C-alpha cells in the first residue's frame, strides 16, 4: 500500500522568500511521485513528476523537487515566492508513471499563503 | 498537451434526483479514467477506476449502485450520482491516464450541490 504525508496543512511565506513544501511517501515498489497545484474550484495542474530518472526534477513556474530515497522524501521548493503561487499543493504517489492500473494516492494537501 | 474536459463545472440538484458528470479526453485516447471526490479543504479520494469497455472498479466504501460509471468509448467516461442526497455534495474530479511522458491529466472538476 502507498501513502503520502504532507507536513504542514498551511505554509505562509513572504513574497520573494523561499518556498518549501514537504512530502514524505511510503511505497512497497519504486514510486512515481507527483506534485500538483489546485486553485479554488479548479482541477489539478501538474507541476512536476519523478519517474526514476534524475532525482532533481524541475517543473513549471520555477518549482523543483528532489527525490531522496534514503529519506523517502520529495519536497517541493521554489527560490522566490510570487503572489500567484498562493494555492493548494498536493503531493501524490503511484506505482507507475501514469501507466499503472491504479489511480494516484494523494497527500492531504498544503495551503500555501504568500504574504505581501 | 493532453486535455481532459469535464462538464458541468457546477450543478445544483434536488435531493432524490440524478446527476450525470461527463469527462472527455480531447486529443488522446484514454483507456482508463479515474474518478475522485474532494470534500472542502480536504484531499482527493479515489472513488473508482473506469476502463473502456468493461466494468468500473470501485474503491472500498464507495457504493457502486449510487455512483454509476460508464466508459463507453476511448474518449468519454461518465459518472452518474443517482438519488442524490445532501451528503453527496462535493467536488468531483476526473483524471485520465494520458500519453507517455505526461502521466495523469485532470479535468477541471464539478461542484455538486444537492439541496
């Protein structure tokens, strides 16, 4: 069984500051990991994904994440926060890069607040 | 890129009626689609997996007779909430396995309110 833990239901940073959203996973097979962003009343937009290639993954909007197997982590970072980054962020795990039979298992989400 | 269109975006229905939500893959064929439910300020919970031409697979605790899923073609999956009750009010999101290199693509979601 797979699971995802996102530490911190709410994270608040100042505009221009570093963004760090934490994600730890549990998986019985080599995982595929995803970060999604959700704006109010909208679907999910893929930020980036890890599929067993490079451990440092670069995504859209300046976000990146590093897969650390020893720590079972896949934390999301952005060097400088922008007001438009305020949203809900979900970390998710699957047993395949979208090619598995199962859907995604999501973390509970982290609400990112950007202070002006 | 891969696009999944979901309709309607919002629907209000009376208790006891049925509501159908459609999810279409616009520029690719989706042999598998997933239906999620999201309560306010909570995460997405997988309800069921629909496979084109076969019966859907429901997650534990999801009533298959209440949430009817049809995946009649490679580009269309529908979720029908039958005999809706206020507790069915939620945000429903579909997702499709998209072409290699993309992973999963999500629809824009449907806000269902049962009154």
